[in-house]
C-alpha cells in the first residue's frame, strides 16, 4: 500500500475563472486513470500512445470527466509534448479545487 501523500498547493492554482493543474502523464499506461501524484502534480495514466496528439486528446477527455466539466473547458497551457503538463480547467475555482483534493485520495 502506498503511503498517504499530502497535496501540495503547487499541484493546482486557483484562477479567477477556474484552476490550473499540474499533471504528469504516462502514455501507454494501461487503462485511463487520474489520481494523486507526488504532491506536486496529479498522475495520469493514458492508454493512448503519444502519437498525433492522441494521448493529449485522451488526457483532456479524462480530466474533463474527472472534474465533471465539458472537454472544451480543459486546455493544455504548458507541456504539450512533455510528460509534465499544466492544464487550465474553466469553472468554479472552489469546486474544482475540491475535486483536485479528492483525487489525491485515489491511486493513479
């Protein structure tokens, strides 16, 4: 069993119209899952390969589903071709931050 990891404030940053979250992506990671990372980011496992933007599209769909927002509310703002990415999620900052906090309780 993995020890409990406390979420760092750096894992997400509230903005006026949503939050920006840090995500570490593992493409070809089996089934799609999003959960707690190492305190500085959320961890995402994506089944899609990082080819032709497929992994990024799958990541956006996964994050949108986890935060219960439409896909158009999620955009990659940094790290388009990197494993570490920053995503902007539009919506209520308090509700989105609470969802981010709850994701740390799950396994990546």
